[in-house]
């Protein structure tokens, strides 16, 4: 299945990928299973389990952002030599995967898992700008206008939000697809990988139930993100309302006073006591907003699982671990 991707603004949504060799090392890109982001890495780690004969790596360097990368020749070579390659299929990685990887890859030797393809086009959501966020300028459009090119006749491309793994329903489907790919790559251990995937999906089911229970019993249904907002799939899955300072793939770290004023009004209107940032955030916008409401709110972290800190990666933190932290934060913010 082919999906249209958004042209990237100043590198804002090109995947920030550096290599890690194993569960705790960043020294080599070579591995049997390679994922471009943490969610795919963690799902594959759960499927492979204790099998030390099957190596695993994540291209995104722990502690770095998801949206700033062009692959090196070493990255490409490692992927082409892998047994399983997992990527998002959205604007962060699809462009270079489709141009540099797919035409060269031996699909008899390397199983490819595209998260967009796995969940299906019907389950994808078009990108949404948060109500209070300012729309970023599209410099490529200005360049085209300046060059005198007329693109009115071209079909407008659909821009899909790429953060599909933040939906527990999608996560379960992706885990199952990764299990199928790993089983094809190492058929001798199919029963083990199937059991591991089933156990992990059961963990995700429990998290799903606990999130829904937390939300159902909560007095409030509005979350404010003084940060980027890569959680559209999560919000839609659980029927939550939201507002945010920036879109999910924004390259900005600052916003105008107008955005702050709009978010302040939302906080007051909805009696919000907690505001959110995402992991690895500078928290600069959140601190500014907090001061504007006379420190009447507290700042919480919502984990999006696009990446983890170096310490968390070294300590083996999982998607489930971070979702459990999200449940704790939701319990505070929604009551």
C-alpha cells in the first residue's frame, strides 16, 4: 500500500537516526532486527525475548529526537543485511526508506514491517493542528511560487499523522506483525516468538483496560500540552479532548504570546490543574505557561514512546512501563 507523505519543513520531520548495537550499546548498526524508532524496537524486543542468538538494534540514538535525520551509507548497509527491518511508514522515515532501501532490499532475506501498511489506511488519521497552535509556514510552497511553477493541477497530498503506536489497538496489531516477520526470519523458534507476542499483547490489553477505566471514572476529559502533540491516535482512541502549543512534528521550541494566551484561556475555562510536556522536552513552553497562570498548574510528562533517554534505554524501560506512568499522570490530570 502506498501512502502520500508530507514534504518536510526545514528537516523538521526527517527521522533522527543514529545506531545502537544491542539492548544497551550504541557501538554498531549491524543486527538481525533493526527498527527506526523505539516503539518498533521495544515490540521486537518483547517478541524475541531471551533469544541471544537474534540481535536487535534501534537506529534512533537514545535521547535524541525522532525528526532530524538522513541515513548514512552505514545505516543503509545494516538494514539491507538485516533479517527484519521495522519502520513507521510516515513522514519521518518513508521518504528515505522508499528511495534508498526498498528498491535494493532482498525481500527473501529481509522481512519488512511498515507500521502504516500493517494497521491499514482506514485506521490512519489525517494530521490535525491543535486549536491554539500557529500553523507553520511551508517554505517549499514559497519556493515553488517564486519559481513560477503552477501546481494547482496536482492532486493535494494527504498528510497522515505518523504516531500510530500511541494507540493501544494499533500497538497490538504491530506487535503481531513483527511476530510474523520474526517467525519467518527464524522459523525454528516460531513457538517461542508466538508465546512471547501473546504475553506482550496480554500486557497491552491490561494497560488498555486500565487506561479506559481511569478515563471512565474521571471528572475531566481535557488535556493541555505545552509542547508538541504527537498523541492524536491516543486521544481519539479514548475520546479525550486536547489542546497543544505545537503540532506533532513541529521543529519549534518557542511559541508566540498569542499561543500562550489561548492555552491560558483553555486552562481557566476547563479548570485544568495539570499541563503536559512529552519526554525529552526542554519544558520551556510549559514553564512559560505555568508562570502566566500564576503557577496554578503543575507540569507532568506524557510518554509518547518515540524515544527514551539514554538512562532509560540502558535500564531496559519498555512501552508498557511508560504507559503505566501515563496512567498515573492521567489519574492526576483528569480528576
